[in-house]
C-alpha cells in the first residue's frame, strides 16, 4: 500500500534508515537539526509529516489516534517495498529495517509500531513519549482547546512566533522558523480532537516491548510539570524489567564509576578500570557498554556509562533490550533542552545496536 503521508528522504540509498517522527503541531521540517546530526553519522533519514500536519492530508472527521499508527505502518511498508525492489535491481543486500525515533506523539507512535510490527521495524527511540491513559477524555479535549487557542495566536503573529523561537535558549536556531511554519500548518481538527498519541495505554505498550524482547530506548527528563515519563515513569519502567540509567553529576573526577551487572553479580568498577572503558571528549561524549555480548539478533548491553564533562550515566538494572535514560535538567523537549546528552546517548545506542557499516 502506498503511504498517504508527505515525507522527505535524505542520505545514502542503502544506508541504515532512521524514520524520524515529530510531535503534535510539528513537521518534518521542524526536525532539521536532528536530520543533520543523523546524516552526519551516516544514516539515511526519512522524516514524515503525520496526518493533519505539514504537507500531509488533513485530519478527517472520525479519525482517532489509531490513524497515526496506520499511516506510519503504510509508510514503513512503502519504504520496505521500495528498498527490496531497489536492492534486487542492483543485486545488493537489502538495507535493514529502520529504527524509528520519535518525540512525544511521535515517540508513542514509534513504540506502538515497534511492538506491533517487528517485521517492519528494527527498534524504536522514544523521546519523552506521550502517555495515553494518564488523562481523561475531558482533560484531553480541554488541553486540545488550549493548544488550538495558542496556535491561533501564533498564526495572528507569525513574526512574533518566529522571533520567540529564535530567542529561545532551547530551540536550535535552524529549527526556529520552520517550527513557526509547522504551527501554521497543523490542522485545527486534530488539535480540537484532543488526540495526542495512539489509543494504547502506555503501560501496555512499554511492558509489551519488554515481554516481546523488542529493541527500544526511552529518553526523558526530570523537570516537574514538563517531562511526561519523568522520575515516576522510570520507576514504573524499572518494575517492568527495563534497564534504567540516570545521568548524574560528579563533583570531582574521582567520584564516578560504572555500576554493572555480570554473571558474578553487581558492583562498581574502581576508577582505574572505569577510565579504560570511557574516555571523555571535548566535542562528543560517549555512551559506552562496560561489557557486552557479541552484537547480533540477541545482543544486549550488560552495563553502560556515559561521560561528558561533569556528568556520567549510571545503570541501575541490566540485561535488557529495553533501556531508559534520565537526562537531568531536561523537560518534555529532551533533545532541544539537553542536546549534548541526548545525542551522546542516542548516537552511541544506535552505534551499538544499529551501526552504519564501515567501508
């Protein structure tokens, strides 16, 4: 089936693909900075506009959040059919199934699709996904009306909306103007509907990812009232069997280690051993496994660490293909508020589980 969605494809035709999904009132074009970072890492990047957003078809009467899943599945099916046909015509191996990276609405949709359609997806990275089931229908409708009023205000003052984005400390400058445009293009009907994600309770799909052994990464922050998953959500994920890691500040260079689990139990590596595993970088911090099995269909990270100046990541659980990382100081917009930590974790996770082949 052909996809009804508008989308942009960038990067080498046979490179591992990332399908990058925006949040509510966003657009493919409001992810420009993310696209550039993934392209620089060697990936092919596909950025769709969800229905009711950007250049895609408008939200229809009677549509609900399941449409987000159906449309993304149609897109993934279209991409897979194209990749298989192109690879056959060139007599080369077909690229692997893509990884979906999504924020908020896009993150929840990515998680549901990764659970329900493993034949189309290698894994999912969910940036503070929207949590269906935490608000009543009445609350969702009320919040939808609030968003609608805010969008109308931006439409009446496009210059002011763009200027606000340019002056924001967390907005990448190259995304400010296109984000204002995306707000102009979002369909009133989807905002008024109160739809923010697929109608699948968040505990169901997150527990399902663990139970099914899917490959997934969740990133969230700890800013109250902003982060959707946050501290309480991570506690719930840990109880489900997710590996939970947290970036923590180290006051001195001697104050950090790597909490790990192996066949003999758990412990903290002394500093002289830890420093052999993790090297701080002035430009790009690393998110590295302290020990690992051979990468493959059943690959797992037993333990991990990430160092960036005064921060590192401590793993609290281990041996799971589902990992969740807390980024201190981040709210709902993890990537934009804490880009260094977000990309350190995300790119290293991709490098371990979904690497770009070396030439």
